[in-house]
C-alpha cells in the first residue's frame, strides 16, 4: 500500500474523529459547558466520577487518534507537494508537525486531568475541580481552545496546492476558508463561532483531501 493511499485513510480518520467529537459534545457534554468558557468544573468532576471512561475515550479519539493520523497525512502531503513547490511544502510540513504535536500533548494532558480528578474526587471534590480546571486550561492553550497551528497548516497546504496545481479547486477553497476561520479563533468575540466553522470546514477539507489521495493512487 502506497503512502498516498494510507494518507487517504488518515485524512478520513481525521474527519471521523472530528465528527465523533462533535457528536459526543452536542449529545452528551454540552450541558456541562464543554466547548465554551462557561464550563462548570464542579459539574465536570462529578461527571468524571460516574463516567470517566467516556471522557477518556472522547479525548483519546479527538486528540490522540487524530494526532497520529494527522502526522501520517502531514508527511504524505509534504512528499506530494514537494515536487511542485518544495519551499512552501517544507514550511507547511513544519507547521503540520507542530500541530500534530500540540494535539497529542493536549490529549495526554486532558486524560491525565481526568485520571487525577477521578482519584481525588471521592476525598476532596473541590480540590478535584480546581485541579481539573488548571489542567484543562493548559489543554486549551495547547490546542483545544484555539486553532492557530491547524489553521496555518490547512491554509499553507491549500495555498501550496494552488501554486503547484496538485489539489482540486474545491479542496483549495475549503482549505483557505477553513484556515481563515481557524485564525479568527484568536478574536475573543469570534472564538466559539469561528471554532465551530473551523471544525465543520476541517471535516469537509479532510474528506476532500482523502478523496484526492485515493484518486491519485487509482
């Protein structure tokens, strides 16, 4: 199996991890305030005490699995685009690997926060909530609360695809719009809406990139 075909699978895994994350967020975690600044740490640790496996699974899929698949996709896109635009492909590869590392780190910290909170909660719920809130803030800083690294990578890959004519117009357009949405997450007033647009755009873009990888190997 060629790297491009594996990359096609990796892109679809990235899209699926986003879909899974959004589904669990909307159907189960939204009442706790996940995904917004109004998250209640006391409600979260009480939820962790009863259903820690759900949150660990959620974090593992949206962070760890996503980061592993993303690393494969970053390397494959670099090799694909380096033939036509080697300098820009090298820059996009650097940002892509940075993004994958940040996502992986965020997932590790998120799961440690759950494990520690679950251990402390039976003895001291208040301390468990404080610890989870601190670690959750670190998690958000690495990537859960902004999309800068991802926005730059998606935008660079799409721009490099335009320069080297190695991506379709729809894929390039989706990537540029998604990248701009991700960059807008630095603006506090646009944080939630821009983050939602980035997530939805990224799903469509990953699917488009995956399809292009499969077509390239057909």
